C-alpha cells in the first residue's frame, strides 16, 4: 500500500474511534462505554446512525 493510502486508513480509523467515543459519551455519560465503543470504532458509529 502506498504511503498516502496508509495515512488515509490510519486517519479514518482514528477519526472513527474519536467519533464513536464522543457519540457514546454524549449518549451514555460513561467513560467506560466511551472507551469500549471507541475500540469498536466505525461499527458503533454505523450502529448508532441506523438505530437512532
């Protein structure tokens, strides 16, 4: 994979984790859940969009 593609993938994963953590903390007011959902990353973001 080229350097640009690797950087884009890393940025996407990082952004997905941060977004999942913010959504989780805002919704549930729990740091533990925010960390767990941050590990799930885009899976939780997509779930949240479909569910709510």
